[in-house]
C-alpha cells in the first residue's frame, strides 16, 4: 500500500498555533514486505533514521507496539525543517501506518487527537489529516476543530537555502504578553478567520500581516521576510507571512498575479514554488 500525506503551512500570520492549510507537496510511503527489522529506504542522507528510531515508525509503534516490521520506501518533496510541516507529515504517516497494518479503525477525530497530543497543537497535523484549511484548539487534552475549504488563491512558497529548527524559532518568543495586547491579537485573528469564511481575501490578507503573536519576534531569524513582503505587495498579493516557524515564507495571491510574483522572487537566493491547496488530506492507496 501507499500512504500519502500533504505538506502544510501553519499560522497564516495571526492564527498562531491554531490555523493551517494543506498544500500539494507530499510525503509518500510505499509499505512493502515484512522484514526482521524495520527498514526505511530513502535518499535523504544520514540525517534521517532508517530504522525503528525514524519518527514514522516511532509514531506507529506508540499506537501499535506489536506491529510487525516492514520495509518502507519513503519519498518526499516536502523541504525538511523549513516550516512546511515535514515532521507533521511523518507523524501523520505513522498514524496511518499503524491504523492500516494493525486494523485499528481509528476515526479522523481519534487520529487528530493523537497527532495533536504528539505535536502539542493541531495547526499542522489537522490539515495534513483532513486537507483544506483547519482552525483548531488543543487544550487540557481536548481537541476542538473546524475544517473549511482553503482560500481559492495561489500559494507561493519562498524557501530559503537554510534550515530553521522549530526549537530555535520558538525560543525567541516571549513567555507572556500583556492582557490588552492579547485581546487585540485575538480580535485580529477572529476577524481574519471571519474574513476567510466570507471570502474576503483582501481583508483576510491584511489581517494576517497584523499578527502580534509571533512574527515580530521571529523576523530577525528570517531576514528575507521584509524584501519578499515588499515584492509581494508590489505585485498585488493578498498576504505574505512566515510559514509555520519559518524560514519558508508563504505568499497568498490572486491566481492571475502568481506568475509575476514567482518571477520576481526567483531573482532572490531561494527556491520559489507555486503551490495549490490540497483538499483530500492524508490517504491510503491499496
């Protein structure tokens, strides 16, 4: 069987730790014959474990400890440690692996809850499992979420040629923010989500960039953000935001403007990928 899990972009600016969208880059796992020990075949180099210590297998075994070992061929065009949910694709892939091989018959909600416990929040794992755009909240072990269609626009990923570990990006965030600041930040996020629901992408994009939770603390870690945002606005983009913890920058744009934005960003030192939203989410092909 083949397991397919889409990449994701989390936060969309002011939706910190609660909003994510699935994108059409994929982790693919070809699950093959039984073996004496777990074997993960990939071309990712020495940095990715190729045995039972791989995050995919560790996740699967945490759900089904007696799962017989298999040989798995792993392919992915999701950039690693770049803010496009590569670790979440591995977690979700492991959940589907255990669910299929151990016949667990987990519901989508059960998968989401388990994945959110592993990640600590649902912003990446929820759209990876469900597809589209998902707004979620995970607190005190309880998950609430609302799936919706992703915005009908172009998604352009500006992927710098360096990694940014999530631990480093989270390390620059404050432990607390003042109550008035929190109220304003929450109000901005609320109106942004309402704008997405009503299809007002111009207003939604404006509010994405008015985030007060994380971007102003992280922008020094991604020095390209200011220039990419400037170019994007000159070309008529709706919004330009950090993707997850960075360093990838995600531009949301009218489809007719995407080629111009992509061409101008290509002059900078980064990989530029025009993407589409994935509506299916994680799936298994037999």
